[in-house]
C-alpha cells in the first residue's frame, strides 16, 4: 500500500513560502548551504520529511530572509 501523506501545518507553511519565493529546489538548496551537487536532493528530502528538524527550518527561513516565527505564522 502507498504511504499516506499526513497533513502537517508546519510543512504546509514551508511549501507555501517556497512557492511564493519563486526559488527552485536547486537555488534554495544552495542558499541553505548545500553544494550544487546535493542542493536539489537535500531540499526535496526536507520538503518530504514528516518531522523536520528545527535546524532545517532555520536554514530554510534564513535562505528566504525571514525568521522561523514569521515562517510559522
């Protein structure tokens, strides 16, 4: 059976912010500090995680120039 995706308001906010930013996974990953070779995959894994680490939320919000608090509003 396929794994059912659980609705997560935190990751929904992250995905919404990414969409509004207009950044690609590649560009966002590079802004988050990943090498060009791993940037896209790192972002993809982060966006598909069901339980993101706060350190990843900080990298994400820093890359977008916002605070984690703003991200989660």
